[in-house]
C-alpha cells in the first residue's frame, strides 16, 4: 500500500475525497488530511507519505511552496497539485518543482480514480526497478571477468591515472604491479590446415579459447595479468623483476613456451611481440605500443615467431633504399612479358622489401603503389570487368610471403584476361579484314597497306596473326577469293575472259589466266568447257 496525504484548506473537499474514493481498492492508504502546507510539512518530520495531493491556494503555505519544500527534503515523494486557477505561470512553476501532475478543479471521483491508477502504475515500475537491484548485483558478479578484461585493456592500451589504477586493482582483487613491468602481445597467425566452418564461427572460437587456455595456465603459474583485446589478441603483463635483462629473459622464455605448446599440441601458430620495459603502471601503454611494433615485423620475417622490440629498436632509422620503379616495371612486364617474367619480378620486389626491413606502414605503401599501377594497367587495356583489385586487399594478409603469393595469382589472372582480350580483339580485326577483302576484291590496286589502315594494325603484326587465324597469307587469301569469284562467273555467265579478269581485280587478262591455271589446274576456257559438259 502506498501512503497518501490530502492537503486542502477546504474541509468539504477533504471530506469528499475521503468518502468517495475507496483508497485501499486502488492500492493506497490515506494516512492524513491537512488544511495547509505547513501542517503537512510538520507532520512529515515523523511520518512521510508516498504521495501528496494538494490544493495550490492555501493560507500560511500554499501548494507550490509545499512542493518546493518537499522537493528539497523528500525528492522521492510524488506531488500532485489540484487547482482552480488555469494560469500558465502556475503550470510553469509546477514543472520546475518536478510536480508529478497539475490538475484543474473541479475533479470528479472518476477522474481521481484514473489519476490514482496512473500514479500507482508509475510507482510500481519504480519499485520494480529497485527490486531488480539484487538481480543486477548478481549479474555484475557474473560479468566481473569481462569487466576486469576491459579494465586491463584500458590500462594497457589507453593508460589510466594512478588513483583509478589503485582503486580498480583493489576492486578486482589484483595484486599491485611493482617495477619493472613489460607487455607482451600474441596474435594467432592462422588455424593451420584445419577445415574451418565459417558459417557459424564456432570452430574459430573454440580454437581461440584453446590458445587462451594455454596462456592462462602460464599466467596463473607465473602470476601474470592476462586479457584479450577487442581485436582478439592476447596480452600478458609482466612485473616484479628489478633488472631489465632478467625481465626480458623471463618474458622471452614464457613467450617461446606458449608459442611452442600451441604449435605442437593445437596444430596452429601464433606470433608474439615483446615490448620494452617500463617502471610504472602508467607507462604500460608505451610498452604495449612497442610490443605491437615488434609484432608488425611478422609481416617481413614470417609467422610462428617471438619478436622482441630489442631486436629492432637498435637498428638505424629506416632509409628508403628500395627501388622506386617497381610499379612501372611491373606494368611494363604485364603488358608485354610472360607470366614467368612477372613472377620473377614480384619475387625480386618482395625480396627487396624484406632486405630493407622497412616498417609495416612503409611496406604497405610500396605494395599499394604497385597495386595501383596494376589497376591502372587493367583500365588502360579495357579490363574493368576482369578480376577486381582493391588497394585495401593488402590488409587481409599478415605476412609479405602471403602477399607475394596473392600478387602472383592476381597478376596471372590479369595477364590471362589481357591475353583473352587481345585474342578477342585480334579475332574481331581479322573478321573485319576478311569482310574488307570479300567486299573490295575487285579493286585491282587493293594492297596489304590499305587493309592494315582499315583494321588499324601494323603490316608485320597483321601478316603474322592473319596467317595464324586463316592459314593463308594476305596475297594467298585474296587470290583464292578472286579465283572463286571467277569460277562462279565462268559457270553462270557468258562474259568474256578479259571481262571476268577485270571483275575480279586483274587488269591484265594474261596474268589472270596464268593465276587461274595455277589455282584451278586448267585455263579459264577449259574450266568453262568442262563445267558446260557436266551440266
């Protein structure tokens, strides 16, 4: 039951509300009625209601003054104002004082019951939320492992203030970190030769958990902090070694142990980056970033390795001694060379990058420059519909060796498309040439140069491909067409031989007769006489 006060200077209103409303039926208990706000406020020192239904205009302390006092001292009490004044400024004041309802008089018993029903529903919802606190506390306890991981991730990735670190370590029951400290980052290379079901993702989650379990056993044994990042990487935090050399040696041994067990028993590989030592928990992000930098060298050196930042930070600053013309050379070989030549060029390009020991970003920039050149080449050759290449494709791979294989496959596909495209274009041009010959064979001065100008090809290249596609040279093909046309005229017309010679492109009838006999094995006259007898 929710407890209610009625505050109104008119006794008849108070009596009417008491008599016409069955308070208990609506879930309320009327515990007091008062003639002004001051009386009600005095009683609230000893007895606080859940709801106050008050008039706005009363002596000593009106409804708005009461609402202001209740809001300051008892903010959880619901305040309902009844008034006969339809003034906007009253409504504004009521809103500022967080009054639950502002209702104009006269109000009927039916309207009051509806109002009580609405208020009860709102208060039930609030009560339910408070009752859910115990459930939330239970859920919080269940979520503590995940919350701890997210805290550790913020600590190592972004960094936190000393006060927050101490407070959170105490909350999660973690032992304070002591100097020196170091961060190690492990990333799964791939899942080996297994057949992974990509539709559900269950297989990869099981394998990731198996790798986490290996690291967890080591972390418990060595008293290390372990968590997973949102990028599915595993992070170990070492602490407590006074000497840097001892800390590096310990971290390297543990990293090598974890790498070995995952490779041997789980049959897939991880690469591990070991960061630089730091002296306080606030400096852990520096160690984390250096561990990621060490892990980046997997791109050049390959998978299944422990990579310590100490092995790389002493190197001189990277200078770009790599050749700058790889992109132009690749484009040239793709257009005119063989697949073997292209593969050799890609192999030399990758070897050049490895030798340079360039940072990951610089390597990717060089590779994307080569890819951009390849994309431009395909567009120049009209291959937009062929295999799609994107600059972002390089981010799918974790090592330079994988990119080398991908580049070889991609370029082979492009060169196959180029060859197909050339064959299609050449075949089209040969067809145009054949049509031109069959249309213009009667022109005595028709030449190879005329034909090549028509099909936009050089005479040497045209002669080569024409012979490949037709089995005849241009002259042989033209002569055969002319002789076939001459045979048709000898069979079906009575034209003179010199007329037929002119019709098929020969101004000299004697030369025509010689060619005809060479082609048909008989003179034009003999051919016509034989055909006449057979008919």
